[in-house]
C-alpha cells in the first residue's frame, strides 16, 4: 500500500516537472472546461436523465445521464467544447452520485478529437490514464481500479462514486471529448450478462462529466505544499491529498469524539491573499463533517494569527461537492502571511473532512505603457487626455504568480460611463475607444484567477477628459499670464541686449583711446627721441664734419624710419590678421638676430592666415616677442634661435627656442625679472599665457599661447 502511494506521488511530481512547475507556489487548480453541447447514442425514452444533465454543473443524486434500457450494449457520449483547447494534461472526473449502489461505469475510455465539426465518426485519439483515484480509498487498496490500455475498469463500488484520472494530452487544439462505455462482466458477478454499469440491473447514472485542462497550472499557490497535522489521521488518507489537485481525494483526522484538531499549510513565503477555497468531500458522504471550523493566517515565526475567521458556526454545511470561498471580509486582521491553519471546532467525530485546500494570492494589477492616439504618455494614478483624442491604450500585468501569467485575464471599466466591464485577454493589452465625454472619471482594472474568480484588489486611475484649451478658464488665464510674462521678458531681454551693446561700444572706445594714448606715447618716447637725436647729430656734423658723426647720423635716421614704419604697421587695420603678424615677426626675428650674429630658423604652420586678430592683441604679441628675442641676445649666448608658429582653429602658439646656456632649475615657471614679468603681463592682458622652460637641447624655450576668436562662417 505504501509503495502504491509513493508511486502516485512520484507520478504527480513528474507531471509537475513536465509542466515547468519550478516552485509549488506557482501552480494550482484549473477551472472546468465549458461545453456548449452534449450528444449521446442512447437516452431514456421517457425524456428524463438526458445527456445534457451530465454537463449542467448540478451535483445531485437525482440528476444525470441515465443509461437504463441501453446498458447491455456499447454506448457513447460526445461533449463538444465552446472553443478549441490546447493543454499538456487533462484531468477527467466522472461523478455517479445516485442513491442506487454501484450505479457507476464498469469499463470506459475517454478520447479527444481536433475535428472542427466533431461527430461520433470523427478521428479520435485516446487519453491514456496515468493515475486515478476513487473517493473510497479502501477500493484502491483492494484493486478497485484497473487500467487496460486506454480503458479504466471500476470494480463494483458503493454509492456515491467519484473517479478522477489524469492523462497526458496526445494532441493540441482539442474540440471535443468522447466518453465510450463498454459492456463488462465483473469478477464478483459471474453469470450476469456484460453491462455498462455495476448496479443490480447493470445500468448507471453519470451525474457529471467534468474536465480540467492543465490542472497543475493556475494561480492557486497551495497545490503540492506540505500539510501537517496536530494529531493522527486515517493511515491510507495522507495529508498531501489536501493539496494534490484531486477533488475526489480527501482526508480527515482520527478523532472519534471530535477533539480539537488542525491542519497546517506552509505556503513557502509570505503572501498577501485574495481568497481561500476549502472543498468538502465530492462524493456526498458526510457533508456535516465540514462544519463549525476556523481558518487562520499566521505570519512566519508567530503563533498569534494575523487573520482569522469562524466558518459554518450555525452547524450548516456546503452540501455535496460544495466548497467555502473565504475572503478578507469574512474575518478580522491582515489577510496575509506564510502559514494557513484549519481548526476543528465541531463535536462531530472525524472532523474536519476536506477534499482540497486552495489558496489564491492577491494579484494587484499594474498599469503601464500608456499611449494616447499612438503617442506615449506618462500616467501614474492620474491621466489627463484631450477630448479630441480618439483612443487610449495601456497594458496590464501582475507579478504575483509569474509562471502562469498567460492564464491570467483582466477586465476594466470607466466608472461614470456605463460602468460596464470590458474583458482583456492574457496579453494584458487594452484600448479605450471611443473616449468618454468631457469630465472626470475613474478607470478600474481587475485580474481574474484561474478558478474564474475576480481578485478583489483593483488598479485605479483618475481619468480626466479635458475640453479644448480655449474652453478652460484656467488654461486661458495661464496663457494670458504667460503672454504678459513673455512680453515683459522680451522687453527686459531687449533692454539688456541694448545695454550690453552700449557697454561693448564703450569698451571699444576705451580700447581705442588706450591705443591712441599708446601710439602717442610711442611716437613721443621713441620716434620723438630719435628725431631729437638726429637733430643733435646734424648740428655736430655741421660743426665738425667728422665721418663718424655722419655715419651715426645715417644709422639713427634709418632706425627712426624703421620705428615709424612699425608704428604705422601696428595701426593699419589691414594687418589685423594672424598671417600679417606672423610675417612681421619672421622679418623682425631674421633681421634682429642676424644683426646680433645669431642664426634664425623658421618653422611656421599657419593654415588660416586670414584669421582675424585685433590691434590690441597684435601689439601685445609683438612686444612680448621682441622682449623674448632681446632676452635671448642678451643672456643666452646662443648661436641659433628657432622661431616656431603653429595655428589651430582656436589657438595661436608662438615659440622661441635657443641653444644657449639655458636657465638653472629646469622648469622655470617661477623665473623672475622685468623682461619675464613684462612678457607674462602682456600675454595675460591679451587673454593668453606665457611659459618658459629649459629646452631639450639645453637652451631655453619661451612659449606664447593666445586663444583665437571663432572664425566667421565662409557661407
């Protein structure tokens, strides 16, 4: 017996693995498949007990398909689905709840077809059962069920009888199920003719034909979870029957006097719950044994319930195959935790008797990916759209049970606009079109569990459909305010620009005045002094007639002319370019160094000679370059000087390198002296920099860098 139970549990585990059930918290019980029609080869002549009663969902002893009058020959029933179904596993349940003992099938098989218009003559593929359970487990121990290929044989069994079996789906896109009943002679009834059923006349009543697709995939997180007991239970009814997904299995404690007892279920982790389903025995026996009980939800590590509720306190019961659906409002506290407990408060013996425990977490839909007429928009708890818009699209999803998100469906409604629900398939894609009239509404979205019940948690978004802006006083006022501010800011900007222009002109006039003063000073100090010297030399020559005096007079005259030429060059606007400055420096360096007996090498790279360079900057660079050459002649004791010039679009670099004695200490950024300070001061005034270093040849390198103004576009 123990080996048989272990085999069943091993098969269930293999099926769960085949379905990709990586965690027991992510699988559960599915809903019955809906049938739109049932057709049978035989129905009673008096019109009672017709095949339609086998799919009406009514579990009653006087309801179901009756085979009397046709029980000695093969019969069949065709159950056509509302729409094609594809699954990995099918769970089929046959209930025979008639009061007549043994009124259940003796030998039968179930097949499926993919034909678009199913008939008895369609191509049928059998479901091969892998495991099966009867509601009376003493029959299992005695071999009450037998498999012969695709057929299932049930030995005579006292009423009522509920058989459930699971089979791997052989094909996809199933459109109908076919139940075939075969005449069979039981080993316990020798001499009796072969018949379809096991009652005294060999007949049967099929109360309900019930099929579930992929019963291990749903939002129920309890299936497969460990159940523990506070006391002993019936040995051949293990506690794991409560979470195996079979309604036909059940268990109960061995407490003949109805002593206190409870079942505990570990859900694996803390879960916020939506509803709990407690299912009673499906065979109709002892419905009073699920009455006056208590349900508790406990936090991890706590013995004090976070939530609890008393059920059936008046002694009532849910009836045959009934169940109790328990929600947050049925009890008190916080409806969430890791452990579920079911406690017996009844004085009935062997209570509680439970077939299945299902736990469904809160799904809490989340809305995202909002689009208004195809344009992405942002929305949290509020969304504003224009009345001129045509449609709003969004996506719904939930992360509560990710393994079965393809089985979760949704619905939405706009409260205040008809309040009718609109369905969303498992993709979660929804469209609101057309939009409601102008006004303020509330968009509500809910998720549906795989047992068909809607989750009580909702996603709420405040939806405002706004009129055109010219019909919104607030927008008009804001627009007028913005226009006034714009006019004010524009006026202020014009005023600021005018002030800046005037300041710029003032700076230019000041600079021009400074240049005039400089030129006047240079004329007075340099040219004036030279002309005075020329006059004195001329007087001396007149008196003495000495050739030396005449030679000196000629030299001074030439230097005066050169000084005057340089002043004229510096003020000529045609020379306000980089190329003109570089040419002037080349001529000056060659002439000045040659006079001092020093070789001059030129390395010039000026790709944009027409780049503008202002009068002030030209003068400062010229004077600094002269200072650098003068320092070289005076102190370097060099025989060669290299003048290098490099130009980029934003920088002009002038460099003077000699092969003389150099300066002590390597890098001489801190070198002092009037000449050095003059160079740095001039470059600083021009917005550039001056750097003095010991050259690689051992001499000295003086580098001037001056940022250049942007070039005007050639276009």
